[in-house]
């Protein structure tokens, strides 16, 4: 990949897109193309086609998506399905029509069946039913994966999909109505500590197993995919290590210095019992994560402390 190739990073203001932009800039890529959502609504097909006609990017990295946790997926199923399908379909179709040679599509481990064997292998896609609490997002992402596979198969273009495990890190979303489990815990434990080490109530039983990847490691996986011709259409990206939600809570509690009790609200859903990625395909090609969970949580908490003025404190 030429350092002056014109690379469009869709979703550059989000946690993932910002990390990708930083990684590419750090590695000498100086011709990066970005647009905010106010400048280019990726849900607008004609607007996306006009943008590609004007800019003619060489590479597209799709880090744009409507994302959120169980609560957001449950409350806004139509938006999670339709917004994500419109965003990715417009980007993939415009890239194909304007002969973009390389397209990197980012999805999620939630594309795999709820009760699939662990660890999750790429070939498990579409072999059973999805987890109901996030199926709307999952179905949208599956269509993106299959669209890229279809273009790869029919037209021989280098369109590849990377499926990261649960992501966290700097520029994460700490809004308790829409955030994922790890940033939500950071905020809850921090505010409980600030209010005299009040008890913290967390959803579910604490028994589900989850795997977490620091966002800079995903950005490096995207850089790896950018600079390589990957032989297959779909790759898992993760650490290959998981832990219980209870153990995660204890690490975060210790990192923050919260000394109160943890209350588990078992009336709330747990979601999928376990989601561990089989990352042997990426490992075999030479990519591996670098940042372990405790270090990543500390980095994320430090970013939260520096930016917490953006979040109103909640009543605990």
C-alpha cells in the first residue's frame, strides 16, 4: 500500500475510527480522507455516491456504525437494523461502482450464533440463531460481511471483513443509556467512589464470559489488513482470552479505587453466555494484540477522568 494512497476512513470521529486514523498517521499515511456525519450523512445513498465521484478514494475503511449495548439494541431495534444497513450498503456499493480496490469492513463478534461452540470460528457464521438482545445490529453486520464476500467472489476485489470482539478504550461511550458494559462500569464505579463509595448495582448475574480488546489493537489489525493481501474474506480480531463479567467488575473496581459493595441485579438479562473468539487465522498471518486488559482499563479510565466533564453525573 502506497503511503500517499487516498484512504477514506468512514466514522473517524468514533472510538474505532479515531484509533484507526491515529494508527495510520503514525505509520506515515498522509492522504487520509474524512467527513463528519454533519458533512456527509452515510445513510444518504446519493450523497455517498456524489462524495465518491468527487473524491475517488483508493481505499475505504468502514468504521461507521450505530452502536450500543443491550439497552440501546432493545429500545431501538429499527434504527440499529436500518441505519447500519444503509451506512454499510451505501459505502460498499459506492466503493464497488467507483472501482475502489480495497475495502475493510468492520463488524462485531455478535454476528455469530448465540449458542455456537467456543471459541467462535469464522465458519460458524449463519449456522444457528442469534442472541435476541442484539440481533438487529448483528443482522445488519452479517449483510455487510456477505456483501463484501460477494464482491470478492464475483469481481475479485480485495474486500475483507474484520470481526472484533468487545472493544473498549479512549474515546469510548460512557453514556449509561447507550454504552457497553466496560465503559458503563467505569463510570458507575467512579461516580460511586466520588459519592462516598456507594454500592454499585450491575446488570445480570456476573457469570457470562466476555473477551475485550483495546481499540488501539484493533487499529493495528486494520493497519495489518491494509498492508497485506489477506487470503480469505472474514477474520476474527481479539485476544483469545476471556473472563467473567464479575471478574471484569472487580478489576475495574480495583483500578478506580471504589471500596463499596457490588450488587448484581439478576432480573436484568445476561445476554450471550460466552463469546470468545478463535483468532488463529489472524495469528497465523502474523498479527497479535499488544495491550492486556488491566493496562487497557487503566488507559481508558485515565481518558475518562480527562474528559468526564462531557458526562453529567447520574443519581446512584
